[in-house]
């Protein structure tokens, strides 16, 4: 998966700068050197250095690896908030998608610190299937289906949802998202409390 910037031209720089600042802040707060964090995240030190300077466009796996290594929610690393009022119009913001474009997840909003969460709109094309790795311990996902039929939940105990259904489950184990027969649109709340 890759970051896809569905934003105005200057917004890519805003995201890169937010990632750079947040990475450095969290790394320094935890007393980690560039080498130590790179090793924990299993990425190159030079890659981490480029990201901390605001240069580079990492793939989603790299940012997830850094979030896990730093023990912070994914959204905290790319958080550009700071304004009291924010409007994200349809098609704007940060979206994350699979290489084959079968699943796109757009980060709508997030909150850091106590009660941390991330809210995504997820669009899956017909018959799309994605297996998600376990998130940090204690993470829950709440999925509300807006359109279509979705199979989701922990790998060993999936649930079938249709428009209007809500499911909640521990997301600190591998879990799945599968469009049952048609296009699916859902809201996914990642709860890190």
C-alpha cells in the first residue's frame, strides 16, 4: 500500500513536514537514536533520516512499522491538525490504498494522547479482500457499513455486515476486510484508548 495524496499540491509538503516533526519528536522523547529506531522498525537509517528531514514519500508499511516501533497510533505520525476547526471535503485528505486499488482508506480525523483514535472512510471494490496485521495491544476497531455487504473481524471469527450494521472487535490480532459481492463503503474507527 502507498500514501496517495488526494489533496492540493501544497498539502503533500504539509503531510511530509508533519511526519518529519512527529517522528523526530517521538523518537527523541523515547531517547532513541536514528539507528535504534531504524533497527526497531526494520528500515534503513538513511530512510529514517530522509523522513525526519521532510523529504520522501514513504509507503504505508514504513509508517506502520515506525508507529509500531514507537508504540503510537499510525495517525499520530501524520497528524497535521492544530486548528480548532477543520473541513475535509469529499476527495480531499490523506488516503491509503492497496496497489491494485481494490481498497482505499481515507483518514478523516484523529486525536492523539488520552482517548486516541483515527476515523477512516473505507471503500472496497467488488470482491476486494485485505488481511490486516495486528495493531498495538488494546486496539479496537468499530466498523459501520454505509453501503454494500462486508465480511470483517478477527481471522478466526469473521462477521458479515450489511448497510446499517456496526461491528466492534479487538484489532490486536490479524483481521480481515472483504467485500462480499458489491462495492462497500464503511466508516472504521480505530480506538487506541
